[in-house]
C-alpha cells in the first residue's frame, strides 16, 4: 500500500510538487508518524536521497523509532532556537544516517523555555527548507497534529504539498473538512487523505454504514485526491443502495 502511494506521488501528475511532503493528522494516534516513516523508507528504496524530519517539536518521536540518541547540540528545535536572529546554522550537523541506504533523519527534543510556534515562524526555518531542497530528492516531514496546535499552517505553506492522515476508528469528518479548508485558504497544496488501519477482509468492506471496512484486501491504507470522505448526499445514496442489496440477499 505504501509503495502504491509512493508511486502515485512520483507519477507525472504529482511529481512536480512532491519533493517536500508534509504528513499531518487532525489529532494524535492516527498513524501520522509511522506512515511518514514508511513513506520515507519507500522513497529511499527507489534509490532517491531522502530526508525524514521530525517537526513535531512538542512530542518528537522519530529518535525513538530509529533508535537515535538525542542531545541538545543535535536537536533540531534547539539548533533552530539558537540560530534565531543569528548566523545560518550548519544543518548537516543534525543529519543522522539510518540503516536504510539513502535515508537520513533529523530528530528533535522539546525546546526549552520557548513555544514551538515561535520557532516555526523564525527565519532559520526558511533557511532549513532551502538547504533541504538543495541536498535531497525527497523531504518527508512529520508534523504536529493540526487539531491540537496551529503550527501546521506555517509548515504546510513551506512544504510543496500536504497529506492528511486519518484513522476510521478515531477520525471524524468535520476535523478533516476544517483542516483541509483552513490549509487551502492559507495557500497549502492538499494532495488528499490517507486512510490508515483499514480492515477490508470481506464484502462488507463496501458497506457505506461501516466505519472501518472499505477498500481491498487485509489491513492497510487507502488514499484519494479529494479532501476527505464522501459528501452527505452521496453517503445517503450509497446507504440506500446497500440496503436494497441486503434486502435482496435476504
């Protein structure tokens, strides 16, 4: 499923604006971090030079996923904080090599005595994106959840495009709708919604009344170029036809 998503992003339709992709969610626990990690690995497996960046400065997790020891001198948030108003930092000192050939990771610690929102609006962040685009084929950014803090808006504008993660057992339609509308109005390019942790093992996967089962085969991901789920009118039509189908089976 991840390889299919990667191929879609590298297709001629999307390749022009997927060098730097921001992966977000509307709340914690929707699979944002593990999905961005999987996507970064998948890009690296095609021979590209990939940078995976932990921009979730309040709850950074990439160091734990990759088994990297974090220190303040190599913490992304601390380097950005120290550079604010000063000389451009040497971002190459933040890079951690992984066991995946071609994949580098930049990790972070929560900043000291300053709000991450202040860091996001600083000039070193602009310098970082300029440096990353000049040195990597693909940049995958793990961001804070949109529904918790407003940091995502400034990141979404800096990135080439945005993928919104959702999980059927946790995500509701309204937050996704609000997220996509707000980011689009701010100037972000929303590619679509990636549906995580979907069970689709039988015909009931196509039941529009189900909150979990739709798609093809087993557990995995689904994705599309829209802003979220179907509109209410289309949901009602699908529910109507599904009810007819069940009555005929009886």
